[in-house]
C-alpha cells in the first residue's frame, strides 16, 4: 500500500515514515509543504495520503485544502488528516463530498501505533476514522436536540463508536455485547434520528455525522 505523507516537523515526519514502513506500507513520498504535497498527490497517485492540516507556506489549513483539491481531481482518494486540536470545520469539510475514505485524527493518536495504523488502513479501504474527541464535541454541541436527546445512554455509546468508523463486530467487542444487540441499537438510532437504515458502514457513519453537524 503506497502512502504519501505530509508533515512539516522533521522528527514527527521521520517517525511516521519508520512506523508505517514497519507495518508494511510503502512510502511513495514524505513531504513538508503544501506545494510538495500537491505535486506528490498528482504525480504519484498513492493509495492513501496522511496529511497534517497545517503546512507551509501558509501554516493555516494548507494541508487540508491540498487534500480536498486532490479528492476533487481524483474522487475517493483516501485521506487521513492529522491535527493538533479538534477543528469541527475541518472535519465537516473533509466529510462534505460523502464519498468516504476519510479520517480525522488528533496527533496524540499517532503515539498509539496500532490505533494509528488501523486508522490508515481503514481509510485506505474506503472507510471512515474519526477521532473520538471530534465525535464527543459534536454530540455535546447537539446534546439539546430533541431527536438526539431520545437516544438512550447505550445508544449514544454505540453511535460514538459507529462515528469513529467501527463495524458492528468491533463495536460488539468493545462493548462486550453480541452483534445482534449492536444491530438492534443501530436500528433504533436510525429510527430516532430519522435516518435511512443502511448496512453500509461508511454511509451510515457519514449520515450520522452529517446529522450531528447540521445546523451549525
């Protein structure tokens, strides 16, 4: 699996290269600026891009905007964005096209090698990997919404795990319940939120996130 990595801090970039290579990824390129990232994505056509939100020369959202432009030119290009802090606007922009293959993680998650590598693989496979803190903030902001308020504590827990991109099997293992119980909770969630029931993990996550972020 070929990866393009964009990170302006040398030590972190070098560490991520070593980590990804140790888990069997092929590094197509490791760059430090927006223009370099744009060229690498256009010329190398990687299987997945791992991108810091803030890159030179602007140090604002250069990395994210490069990734979004690349996804417009190559729909479905898997992109995992790394950020120092939770920025709901960035998460919303990343999810806007609804095609999947996207992830948004805080940089702290990088230090958990297995969690980070799992997120890269999930995004590369067309899934979604959203940082738990992003989901919690969205839930908290929408906490007084009537449909959301109808969810039971157990259903809210299932929805948080769903929004992270976890399958029913993974949710069942995390919560120590049966997959049948998770399926029942999932069906109840979609009914209460007025969303179409779907067995497609990626589409259901995007639907839930779109609902939670609606009306901002």
